[in-house]
C-alpha cells in the first residue's frame, strides 16, 4: 500500500502541485459531464447537426482567443488569476444552459464556458486556462520528473471524468420530448457541472505563486513574442494544424454520434465514458515509462498513428458496446500520448516563455479545428454518420508521420530546460541564441 502511495504521490510533489491535481480533478468532473450532455441537449431542443457544428466552431474560436491571451498574459502577470477566473466563467455558462433555449444565449455561454470541447472520455482539455496550468505544473516539477507530473495531471483528469461520466445518469430523457421537457431533463447535469467548476476555481485560490520577476533598468513589463522558442514553435504549428483537423471532425461529436448511430441514452453514454476513464487511469501513469522506452517523439507518433487507425473499426462496429470497446482501446492509447506532448512542449520552450508557447503552439490547431467542426456538421446531415470519423482517421495518421519527420529527422534547436528529453533518433536539443 505504501508503494502505491509513493507511486501516486512521490517525494517531489509539492503543495502547489497537489492543489492543481485536486482542482484539475474537480474541473474534469464538470467538463466530462458537459461534454457528454451538451450536444445531446442541443439535439433534443431542435438543433441540427450543422447548427451544433456551428456552435462548436464558435466555442473553438472563443477558446483560441482566450487561450492565446491567457498564455501570453500569464507569462507577464502570473498564472494563478486565470486558474481562478476561468472556471468561474465556466460555472456561469452552465447556469445559462439550465434555463435557456435561445440560440444566441447558448452560443455565447458555450463560447465563454468552452462547452462542447472534448468527448467526455478523459477530459484532457479543461478550458482555455490550460496554458497557464501547464506552466504552473512545469515550474512545480523538476525537469526530469516533468513527464511523470503531466502523467499525474492526466490521471486526475481521467479520475474526475470517470465521476463526470457517471453523473450523466442525472439526465432522464424520454422519446418525443418537447424543448421545455428537454431543458428540465438536462438541468440537473448542467447544475452539477457548474458546481464542479466553482470548486475548481475556489481551490485555485489556495495556490502560492511567487511574484513575477521585476524588470531592471529601462525594461518595461509587456507581452513579448516568444522569439527564443521559435525553432520549436513553428514545428508545433505544422503538426498541430493537421491534428486540429482530426480532432475537430471527431472529438466533440462522439456522444452525438453514439446518440444518432445507436440511439444510446445520455446515461448509457455516460457509463461508457466512465468505463473508458477507468481504463485510462493506468495508461496516464504509463506515459513516462513509454517515453523513456521508445523515445518521446516515437511514443507520441505511435499513439497518434494507432489512435487514428482505430477510428475506422469503431465507426463500422454494428453495436453500441462493440463500438464502445474499440473506443476504450483507442482512448487508453491516446491517454499515453497526452502527458508526453504536454511535457515535450514545455521542455522545448524557453523557461520564461512556457505559457506563451503552450498557448501559441495550439493556435493554428484551433483554426483548423473550427473549419473541420463545421465540415463535420455538414457531413453528418448530408453524407453519413461515419464520414467525419473516416476523414479524422486520415488526418491523424498523417499527423503522426509529420511529427516524426519534424521532430526526429531534423530536431529543432529550441530553448532548453535543465533536463530536456532526448527525442528518438536525434540528440537532445541544444540552446539557441537568445533573441535580442
């Protein structure tokens, strides 16, 4: 038992990291629950697939703008404020969903609360404050322990999402509900999601963040372009743009697809996602050993390649539970790659530009994700329920190959950290000349 305790809470875990873990778990409960029910609620009050896709486009654009602003600003003024304020915004958005069916109100609330991001199985994305959170984690964990730290963050996400998936049982739908009846049926779920976000924001108040370094001489405090991290940043732009196409076509629509394809209820989908998150718990902690064994870049590429390939048998499965079993395998694999990607991004960034790089590295992906979400809505309505996932499989496999080419064959000479990882087939990145 003591050995298990040391595995989950090793000696390098400090108070701040413990608070971030707890807040991430709470936020993931609400995020997973919202991810399960948002698209289903919109469908039950009369939104078409194209309209749901349009709402997700708005969410993606708003999240991109917020994440970029937060990433750049948190390197300047600190991380803590965003870990408090953004969850409270999500809570307010959930309250709008409890009583409104007006499209403009739902579009605005979804955009500010980042509702509809992710599939509910893993809750890896907790909202636009994630660049600030990632930098906080990187600063709390010694360099050689950083992959393990992000693995524990992913573990907390899976644990929280496990609870969030089960809470989908709060929704009790019937066939041929009126919009008013649908609002009443889904209200308890959105209230629960709001409460979890409030808990996460209040927990973040307990974080102890040192003040930002005061500039000397004539230097002024202002937002700066992360020039010292540019050799790595442009490569992340290339790879993440392609991955954004795959994520936009599939990620936000999994619960909607299960609902349309198999007639699954919110409760059944929530149970499936809970099972997926149980399976994902161990794989989150396996990220660091996988990175050491295969090399960081090869491990990331391998899980993306396998994750893309598994989309095809999933959408061809004849039954809900067979599709769910394939989805389980896919998500277990995917969860290995997430901590490695987050840790690798932080290691490649200059220490003073971590939040900026975390935010900007995903910016092109938000644009491609927005485009592919709109395309997915059209494909669902006009072509087939399988076609968005088939396209997503192609893009994700292409992304895996591109990742290997850019980060192994010709690795960037980015801003290093104290213990930068060695990528497979390449030497560890060395310091670049600092931008003047």
